[in-house]
């Protein structure tokens, strides 16, 4: 029987790449997100590659809908082996004293509470089966604040602590828990952060070869495919000319 992975935020970037890479690695893939059209396109792409997928359309901030969606899974899709908690975003790069309340709420509700919701819904089944892998997409931003990063960095610091907490709480089971902390990855991330200002977003990736979603997906698949006694607890993945969250050497 093929293993099953569930990826949140599979409509673009790292999540989309994870769906494709896990599919290629032989998994059946549950792709979740807010945009039904993008998920349908991905599902078709997976089918073309011979990968079985199942689409669930929901916003991770909508706890009730998330719960109903998980409950709606057909019997043969319920035993999820790998959960990739990827859905997330940054909004704004203003100094903390000028931040936007709504942006803050959205980041906290998505990056922290959404991730917790999915963990709470999926991990009990893993515990019951004494089998599973949780991969949370944290960030180098969670290691240290950078200018204007304030609340986003705090949400990713929370992801680290929440991931560590889960790892401790399931240490008596065979479940493994991983925090992948990417640096600069070229996705829709910056377009979202700058509220659609494409020029400003594109400038983030100028003068440096950034990581791709595929680079991060490779790490996720590696963690999931490691031998059963090996727990990849945390991985920091930076672009080669990136020294830290705030040190980026552009040429
Ligand atoms: P993208 O913007 O390309 O992808 C973000 C994904 O998250 C999209 O599928 C988006 O859906 C989804 N998403 C956002 N909010 C919600 C929500 N409320 N419910 C469901 N899905 C949601 O960016 P990335 O691929 O770069 O981001 C993926 C993760 O990686 C995020 O957690 C981000 O913080 C993290 N990360 C990104 C880095 C980077 O440099 N790009 C570096 C470090 C971490 P939709 O298409 O509907 O907007
Ligand atoms: C995304 C990476 O450095 O833009 O988490 O915050 S960064």
C-alpha cells in the first residue's frame, strides 16, 4: 500500500513542490488549499505523472471547515503517513510600531493557529497507528528577528517551539517531527508580503540565486524517507550567498 502525504497550502510555491516531489517518491497525495482552481490544475499535473491525489479545499484558519474536510476523507485516504504543515505567509515589512492589525491577525491565525489546527486533527490518528511524520515549514525568520520582520518572525519562532513541543509529546511513539527552516525561496511569498507589489517582490530575489520550492521539497522527502530510527528534527536551508535571515550578499 502506498503511503499518504497531506500538504497544506499546496496551491503554490513550497507546498506545490512538496506535492509533486512526494508524488514522484511514490506517495498518494492529499492536496489542500484555498484555491480550488489551482488545486484542480495540480491534481491534473499529478495524474499526468501517474500520481493519485485527493483535493480538499479549505482555509486553515477555518477550524470547522478544516475539521469537516478531514472528516470527509474516504476510508482509504484516512491513514495519513506524512503531514506537511506548509500553509503560511508574511504580510508587510513595516516597523512593529507601524504594523497593520489585520496583517498581524492573519499571520498569527494562519502560521500558528492554522498549523496547530491541522496538527490537532491529523496527529491523533498517527498516535493511534504508532506511525507518522509531521513536517512543519518554519523559517530562518524564526531564529532571529530582522528589520520589519517582527510579527512574521515571531510566528516562525512559535512554529519552532510548537514543533519541539510535539516532538517531545510523541517521543514515546514512532512518530517523527521535523522543522524545516528555509531562507530565501523564490515563490509567491514576497508578492503576498508586499500585497501584490510585483516590482518590490522581484527585487527580493535580485543579485542572488535564491532557493526554489523544489529545494525545500527535496529536504522534506529526505526527512520522510529517512530510516525509521532517524528523526530529522530541524533543518536550516539557506541560499549559498545568504549568511542569516538578515545577511544576504547580492552581486
Ligand atoms: P507561497 O505564497 O508561494 O505559498 C503559500 C501557500 O500557503 C499558498 O498555497 C497559499 O494559498 C497558502 N496559504 C496561505 N494562507 C492560507 C490559509 N489561510 N489557508 C490555506 N492555505 C493558505 O509561499 P511559500 O511557498 O514560500 O510559503 C510556504 C511556506 O513557506 C510558508 O509557511 C512560508 O512562511 C514558508 N517560508 C517561505 C520562505 C520563502 O522565502 N519563500 C522562507 C521560509 C519559510 P493561496 O494560494 O490561496 O494564497
Ligand atoms: C521567509 C524567509 O527571510 O523572508 O520565511 O523571512 S524570510
